[in-house]
C-alpha cells in the first residue's frame, strides 16, 4: 500500500509538536523555569519560548539539551508507516517520559 506523503508529513509534524509539549509539561512539573533551561543550554530565553511553542525546527542535539535541562528522559521511537492503517489518526508512537 503506497504511503500518502502529505499525511505522513503531517503525522510526523504532529508527533514532533506533541513531544515538545510533553517536554514543556515535564519542565513545569519539575519546577524548572524557562530562564533555567536557557541558562543550561546557553541560549536566549526567547529561543526556549519559540521551541516550546513549536515555532522552531530543532536539531537532535537541541532536543537532548532541552530534555536534560528540564529533567526529562528523552525516548524517541519510530514505526514503519507502511504498517499503519490510518496515518491521519494513528500517529502516537512518540514518547517523552520522566
């Protein structure tokens, strides 16, 4: 079955945003401020705000640094999209856990 590239792209973007939102939730639950994360990452707080709103394309290194500063254990997962019956609703394989 051919993969709809538009649906796959949208599902990946949704998963990326969900991961960022989960990391922000963990940061807040751990009582870590945006300023503390920014200082730990040696970046401006504005960059952290953009990151947390999904307003930036980040590297894996940035993701790891943010997770560490927020007190989160980062776990990434991938699934074979050709085995998914409906990309529009089944794209919840990502995980960010503490």
